[in-house]
């Protein structure tokens, strides 16, 4: 198993070599999607955020044919994360599972299906009635139905499947779990897929056939029984109609006010499924009327609202269509926001990566320059020593040469680096350094408040491990200090990005690039955004008073470069 810093070079190379020709190129023909897939893996190696990785993968593994990529990516996940990875990714199964359901059960089959050959996909279970037959038999939302009553349904339309279910009292169903469901918001739109955990069923709206979906015995709407006695009455006070070919059945098309039907709660759009024990699934209109008139006492089972859309007015249909379109647009808007947010985060992470790369490159260059200078000095020393020994015999090098060598290997204290620039260090006595420091104090530079207690302003968690200092900068001219970062940035804090020459901050000398600004004139900036911090600095500098107080966390000291 490769470690994180080796993934971009070795792991992704192995991944491409092992799976590219057979799986990635076979399953993803869009180059942009391939690049996105590799970017997602690189981002995971940096953040190790597994839920974010799986969420990003689902955007590109967006149809059943691409699901094998989850298995292909699994070896790239560290062992400690693989169990969680298996829990977050769809549980696919190649094995077929067979269940038997009673079509005449009073509660129905307890499932809804969507799909069909006319929609260029198989038939999938889109909803289960909790505690129903299908649920108790172990069927799951996202199961693909492969066979019904021994017949393959790979080339069947949705209506043909429904009719096949009705051929036997005991329905034999063979399924395999896929974990995705076909979705189509309108007949003109291309077929799309949603993961089971993202799917929002639309069957309750009476539009179960959005992707060729109709309830096949799964009574999504509430089923109820009513009892009517026609003795001494003129009739039920309702009318019935046969449903269209795509939605067969007997439906209540009209209910008179204050009639028996209205009193027992029958409504327009209710589907009659049984009357006095007679199954109404396959009866025609004439037979249904005969059964209803054959007795003066009726026990009627109906599915409330199952055919409501068949009897809507044009205005109601348009209103329903508008509501569905608004919901669809909202879902698409949320998805676009998620993609844009992910893009912004990726751009910020890429900028941060390039910034760190630039810093490391500069550090490497400085280190190489320093090494070459040391080698050059050492070579000159060896050459001088050799010439001395050839001319005068073995003898210690001159004291001045030792002094130069010590100067190279013992860099001066950074505290005086700027102010003592150009002064020969081997000629400067201790008293001279003290005299320079005294001059600096008189001028107001390098002033730290010595008795400052950081715990009076901050909690221990806020400043743990930090070198906190209080600076007092005299307001002369412009502050000339730039900041970057913020609580909402990848840096996560306000840091000094630049100090301009001859500005007040530069003259003070107590703050350098990379220092974190914790507070300005008593206002804490730890949880501030960049704009808030900039405004606070500007306000503090422009308001009254001769000084500005900055509380900083000094950046870690960098390796000193000797000035030759």
C-alpha cells in the first residue's frame, strides 16, 4: 500500500495502468470526467475526508454501468478507511434473489416499480411499503427485477410487466440489487439515475410513471374499506369509469354532494380494487356496474387518490406540472451550487498547493546556495592550508581566517540582522550592540510590551503553542502592511502577507511576513474574515491616538542566511 505523498506518482499511475484500458476508458468516455475522477482522488489524499470523496465520486459514477469503478478505486483507500468506504458506497450484488408474493393479499404486493424497455432501462423497485409483503420478503429499493414468473423481462415494456404480474395468484420475482433508480422528469429529457439515498419518490403525486412508473400492487396511496347499505336509498350517488391502457382499473369519476358515497368518504380518483370479494383488477366497466348493482349491501375496497390525475381539470394539471417543475429546478439548483462550491474549494486548494510548492522550491534553492558557499569557503581554506604547509610547514591557520570561518558557521542573531546590516560583525563589540539597541528603544522601534499577559485576552486553546507578543507601533505616515487568509480561507487565520519598505510596520521592525495577527487595539481577529480584519486595521490606524497596538503570534523562525 502506498502512502499519501506517493499517490500522485505511483498509486494513480498503477491505477491508470491496471484499470484505464479496461474500466476507466471503457466506462467513461468524457475526458473532463476522467480528469475530475483523478482530481477527486488527489484531493482525498490531501484531506483524507472519505464522505466528501464518495460524494464527489457519485457525481461522475452516475449510472449503473459505471458502478464497477467503486470496486476499482477501493484498493486505493487506506486499510483503516476501507470499512467506512464500503458502508458509504452502494451495495451491489451479482447474485439473483427470488421471492414469492401473494397478489391477492389484502395489503397488495407492497412495492412500486419504474422503468421498462421504452425508457431504455430495466425495471427497478422505487418504493416499498414498510411492513408490506415485499419489505418482509427482503426486497430493497434499488433492486432490478430480472424475471417474473420465470419469464425474462429485459425486453418488456412497463405495461407488459404489469400484465405479467397479474397472470398468477402467486407472483415469483427474481431481483439483483443495483442501488440506483432511473429518473426522467419529462418524456423529452434524457434518462438519468439517482442513488437510493438521493432518490425522492414522486409516486405520491399520482405521477408514478415519470420514468414509466406505475404502482404494481404497491399501494403507495392509502387503501381503505367502506360499507354501504343501499336499502331504502336511490343509489350510491357516484359514477365510475375505466382507466386508460397505461393505467387500467375502475375509478370513481364523480361523487354527488351529500350522497352515500360522499358520507363514507369516497372521492373522485379513488380506485376500486374489490367489491364483495370480487377482484376489480381485470373487470371491464360493464361487469363492474353489474357487480355494484347485484347487492343492496356493499363492502368496497379502494385505493384513495390512485387515479386522481385522470380526472384533473386542465388548470389543475398545469398547476401540478408547475409545482413539479419548481421542485426539479430547486434540485438542479442545489446540485449546481454543490458543484460550484466543490470547484471553488478545489481552486483554493490548488492555489495553496502551488504556494507551498513555491515556498519549498525557494527554500531548496536557498539551501543549495548556502551549501555551495560553504563548500567554496571550505575549499579555499583547504587550499590556503595546503599552500601554507608547502611554504612554512604544518602550522595553525591565522587567527583572522578562523574568525572568518566562525562568522560563516555562526550566523548573527536575527534580532539585530536588519539594523546591523553592513557592519563588520567580527569588529563589533558587545557594548556596541547594546548601544544600538538603546538607540532603537529611544526611537520607538522594536517595542514589545514586556508585562503583557496573553491569557488576559485569549483562552489557552486559542494560543496554545504560539509565541504571542504585544507590539506598539507609532502612527507615522502609512502602516504599509498587507494581510491575507481569514477564518473562511484554507489558511484559516489572518496572517501578514507583505510589509512594504519605509512604512510604519517596516520601521518598527517587530512584525514580519508570516506572523499571525490575533488582535488590533483590543479587538480579537481569530474568527474574523479577511474583509473584517482589513477594515479593523484601517479603522484603528485612521482613528485618533499616536499608537496602534497589535497582538501577534510570531511565525516560526526560519534558518538564517549569512550575509557575506
